[in-house]
C-alpha cells in the first residue's frame, strides 16, 4: 500500500446560536459553506463534514483549495464605554 501523506487544513468557523435552538455554522473562507447542528458538538461534526464535501467538490472540478493565512484570526475586543453613551436615545 502506498504511503499517503495527509495535510491538516484549518478554517475559521463562525458558530451562531439559532433561534430555534442549536447552531448555524459558516466558514468565511469557503463561500456558501454553511451547516447547522442541534448541539455544539453536532455543529462541529457537521462543519467538518461540510468542509470536506466542499473541498472534494473543488478537487473534482479542478479548482484550487483555499487556505487561510495563519496570521488571520477572529477575536473579541472589550471596549469600555460610559453608561450614559449606551443608554442615550437617538433623536428622530
């Protein structure tokens, strides 16, 4: 049996709580790659499956496989604001 080399690709996944429960998952680097799961664990599993299917389709159609830059990431930023700014009503 031939030795098959494997490369692990990393993609950013955005998990959004769904109104009806569970999570909707989007993969920004793969346009249109969206899935969902009833639990976080299921959403992760479904996202992995969706990414594999997406990449298989690209390969089948002889398109390049996008890779994210390791320098890019999504994070959160805490911003301190006076309560007066947050509770101010906009004038119509």
